[in-house]
C-alpha cells in the first residue's frame, strides 16, 4: 500500500510553523509497511486544496490530510473533501457532542462557533480526538481513502496512535514491514564519508543507506524492508556492522543521540571530570553538556571568558601572550585550556577561541577561524579549524567539533 500526505495551512508556506507532522506520519506509516512517496503543502485556499487532493488521489489510494479542521472560516478541509468526493456536508451530532462535552470538561461554556465542527462529508466516519474539539474524518469511497487529522501535533499524534495506525495496519495486513536506524557521525564531511562507503551506498537496494547532512555532522539512515520486524532489524544490524567497520570512531551515536550524550557517557564510564573554557562559542559547549541528565557528575567547571580581561584575570592567560599573538591564536587556546584545567582540578579540559563574524577581528583573522585546545594531566594539543556559515552556525560547528575532540581523546586514553 502507498500513501501521500496533504498539508493544509498558509502558516506552513509562510514558515511561521514548521511541519513536524509529516515526519511523524512518515515514520508511523513505514512501521506498518506503507510506503510514502509524495507530500504536498497548500495554503488555506479551497480551490488549490481541492486540486491538491485530486492530484494526490490520482497517484495513490490513501491520502492523509493534516490541518484545516478547526471552527474558523479558513478551516476548509471538510469542504475540500466534500467537493472532491461529490457529497454534501451533513450535521454530525456525534461530532458536536464531542466538542461540547470536551469544552464543558475544561470549564468553558458551549459556543455556537462549534457548529462548523459538526459538519462532515456525507458517509464519512469519525476519528475520536482525545485532546481537542475537532474530530478527524475517514472518507472511504470507490476504493479511495482520505484520512483527515488536525494540524496540532499533539492531537494528530494521539489520533494516529489510538485509531489511525490500528485501522491502517488492519488494511495493510501482514505485508512488508519497513524499519530504519540512524547512525550519527561527527568529524569527516559528507564527501569523505561517501567515498569511504561508496560500495555500500550504491551496491544495495535493501537495506538502503541514505546520507543526511546537518549542521556540523552527518547522519546515515539505514532502511530495510522485510516480512517481519525481526527480519528487518537483523538486516539493519548487519549493515550497521559493515558501516562501523569502515567508519569506526567517526560514528558517535545512533538515533536521537547528540555529541554531548556520547561525551557524558564516556566521562561517566571512565569516572572522569571535564572542564570548559569558552570564548567564541560563548557558553554553547557547557550548555550542550548540561542538557544531558547527570552531567553534574562529570562537568567540573565551565567558564565563558569572552573578553581578553576575563582570559587574563580568571584563566591566568599571560597578558603579553594576548598582546603578541592576539586572542584568536593557538597560544591563547592552549593557555585557556591549561588555565581552566588548573582551576578545576578536572581530568581533561577543552577551550575555544575564534572569530564568529560577521566581521574579522582586530588582527584581521578571517571569519570562521577557530582554535580548539585540549589539555590533560600529561599532555596538551590544539586544532585549527576554518568553519563557514552565519555567526550562530559557526558557533554550533565549533562547539560540536570541540566536543568531538574531547570524545576522541576519551576513546584513545582509557
């Protein structure tokens, strides 16, 4: 079975709201073996929405519509489905009763504005909404199915879990199961990764491997189709083992892992504490670390020494070094790492200094130049990096690279 998503809402086109619903629906459909090949987004315009739904039904027998089910004039989904299927809108006492009882439970008086929520295409079934006033709609006619859900993510997800997925799973029967797993990589870029695993990327159709690039890292998503979940998982495990053989330590985690989770895990496993001295990243590294529960046991001290005065007074960076080399230099990064290591009595420390832009610094260093230093009891090192992007993107890339340097140090020194 194949499906298509139709999103209705001008706010999506304007960028005021990010469409997370489609990603969620896609994952859920894949889990029951339903392929998703197209997604269309239209604004709150009836004629364009009608055209979008008609086009979708030409390509597939199942369309999931999100948005446009509220009680206001720009909520057009009911009218769109009615026109496409050539049936009138009729009053549903069940839908009205649901909306009224929910409002009373919330302590609100019944409102006449709820009347539009009771209008449904003739012959449609209702999908209960445990979190909102608008019921969903299932229209099944002439071999075509349209499922309409609210655009509010919490409402949509609850209705998918409780009603839509069981309904669709029953239609799909014991067909193919689609499973996937993401491997997360920090360090090498997409081109280098593709070159190292080219034979795996292009030599297989099941499982497939799809590289996905995000800020400062690369994700490899493995997707397998099989007759059962166990079989699909086994195929993924085998492919993952092959990828790890070629990428090794470059893979830092899976699925929702972030680089800071990997770092905190390694520190905990090794019973070690780290310290951080930040300039260019402005506290972003320590923020990422403190997003991980339990980090208080492994983060000893975090200092945001953005000014030269703070570097000198707090971290003990020699004034003459700042004057000679400038704040953005290998020498200052090393001195910052030594300083925070000494102050904190941590096992390992990282520091950052650089130019986030948009202008060059006083020493005419280019935007995106960043030094990351790493200091520990018996050694010290420093990396020089040239990042690109906006100010916030450079900070993000620098923070991730600093954490990755710490991660690799922990892996190699245990």
